[in-house]
């Protein structure tokens, strides 16, 4: 609290407080601001006061003028009607400035003289025809146009394929910065490193990082120029000052960059690197499926010299030559046509030949396309077959590979009228537990195949129906896998069933059931 001895000032303050704090506005109407305040003597309650005498030099006490303050009192927005009236007023004002002209066709024709007076031609003044310009203005050429004119075929950078690992042009992709010291040339000096930004470090290999460094080096036109490709250089671990740590071997080219945590490396030229030879490889196929490869220097060598080199490498051919027989060459894809041994490789334009003995004929035996190789048998392949169950059948997908056998039903089981439908569950077996695949029956272009697998202390039979060609392919595929990979379960199966069944996938012989052999329902 505060103590005031001027009661006249207190009254003025109370009057001002009433006026400013009244929201209704009635206090402002009742309390009027008079030109001069009443003396204290007119108020009985203030007759005996100890307040200082009123000084006429000072302005009379009165209430402060009320002024709107936007900092404390919110400005009241205008109503929608007032805003609409304001818009209509502006539209009316703008409409008064528009002048409308009514177009009417002139019934009287206008002659050409009046048209030339109304619509006379005016001379167009261009910048080139301006008499004040001393020289013609040249057309501006952009920097991109200059680069295209300077390099019409693009930049000849042989390491352009490694530019995709450059992280300087990527903004939202995480990149890794590595300092690379360039130590190659006649006088390698580690002055300052090259900062290389690499993206996709979990996929980029060391050979890709070397290619990226070579691409940036060639792009910046540094000296001395690079010699050879990326195989000529290697990355070594280096210190912060560029000193190479020769105690460690170079990083292997096939390793991923994310495997290493070094941020300072050195690009070093391999000392024992030899340029790949430009020799020509000539392949010669000999009887019996064998072949020989001869390295020649150029295409000017004769076929007779190539044949002599091949005969020298094989002792059996030398014995035939000593017996009085001779050999000739044929193109690999043209059997029966002997070539002139005096011609050169440039004349023949071929590097694959067949060595055929005189008075003999090479028969071009076409390969059986249906014959499946062992490598193809181990690859995964799915077959759409019909799964024959005990009380119905359903369409299924049979997947076979060198690792496992999968059976996935594709639709609901089809059963009888009084039998409840029960969908079979998908089945997956390791190929070591698949013990047999045999042909059960064949009729009207369809074949029934029976696959036997080892379950929990018993063997299960799965019967499928498919086309004859597809069934034969399944049998061949399983036979190749059985011959390639043996298993203890398969040996146990044939040890128990040997008196009743031979190991022949094409066998039609039925075997009696035992307590360990059940049929899959």
C-alpha cells in the first residue's frame, strides 16, 4: 500500500478509474470533465485537510483523456454487412470509370483512302537499324552452350561408370568422406589428400572406390595423367600425414567399403603389375570331347602352324602322325568342310576350330533339349500338379530344388457329397528326407507320380497327377538330385525295401505295406 496526503489528487484518481474501468460507458456520461475543478472548500469532508494549498500556477486536476490503445484493447472487426457495403462501393466506383461503346455496322462503305488515313502504317525501329548504334549487338551465349561446342562428344573419361558412387551431388543420402593420398607417378609425394565422398558404402567395393578416385582425378585434369585402368592401382592404409603403413597388405578389391573404418587411405600404383596381353586365343576341339587353347600373337599366323602346335601338345596325335595319317581343320559350326592350311586367321576370321583326322567324318550331333543337366536339376522350379489324396484331390504347386521339396495346395479339396471338405496343409521337406520318386501309373496322356518322404518314424507317400512330359521332367530332376546328393534316410529306406523294390524311378512294381510305411491322406 501507499500513503497519499493529497486528497484532491485522490479524488481525481478515483474519477479517472471509474471512467476507464466502466465497460458500459455510463460513468463517462455522468462524470463530465469540467474546465476547472472545484475548490476543496466546497467539499465538507475535505474542509479540515492537511494537504498543501492549491497552487494556481499548476494546471487544475482533472481526469485523463481516454485514448484507444491497440496494445491492450482488441480492435473490433467490422461486420459482414459493412465489409460487403465497402466492396459494393468500390465496384460501383470502378464501374463508373468504364466506358461502353456500342458497335454498329456502317451501312455506307468506306473507301480505301479513308482506311489508309485511319489505319496508317508505322515504321518499326529495331535496335540493329538504329543509327545511333555503332556496332551490331552479339547474341549472348550461355556457359552450357560453350561446353557443348567445346566437347561435342562429351567428356572422354574412361572411369565414367564409377561416377554413380560420387556423393558430392547427393543431398538427402548419407555419404562417407575419405581422405585419399595420391602416391603414384615418377616422384610420389604426399602433399595434401583428396577428399572423396562415397555413397552406398554397404554395396560399393574397394575396386569401385579406386574407380571413383580415378574418375575425380581425370575430371579435375590433374597431373601426371593416369596409366592404365583400375587394376593397376591399390588402396593402402595410411597415417594422417600421408605415410603409408606398409606392414599391412593392400585392401582387397572385392571387399565392401563399409567393412573398413579407416578414413585415411593412400592410392598406390602396383609395382608388379603387368599389362594384360593382347594375345589371341584359338580353341581347337579334338575327338573325344577334349580341346586345346593356343595363344597366338596376331592374325597373320597360318592354320598349319596352329595345327602343328596342337599336335605337338598331344602324344596320341603324334603317334597317329608317325603311323602315316594326317589331320585337317574344320570350323566348329561347319562340320565336313576342310580348311586350307595355308590360309591365315585373318582370312578365315574364326578362332574356334575342330581337329579331324583324314578319311574321317565329324558328325554334328544335335543336343537333346529335353536332357537335363546336373546343374539345371539343382535349380528351383515349381510345377502345377493335381494332388491325389485318400478322399479327394486338389490342385497344388510342387516345388523341387537341390535343397528342399515344397507342396502348396492352391484350392480347396474336392471330395464326395457326404464327406466334409478338409483343406490339406502345405508341406516342406529337406531334400535329404526325400527318399524316392517313382512313376505309379500312366494313362491317356496323364502320369501319376509317387514321392516318398521320411516323416516322424515313418515313410509317407504323396501321389500327384500331371501331364506325361511334366512327369518325366520331375522324375529326371529327382533322379539327378538323388545321384548328386546322398542321404542316410535314403540309404535306410532302400536297405529296408530292397527285397521288395529296386532303386529304379521308372519301376512299376508295387511293394507291400509295412507298419512304418503309411499313405498320406
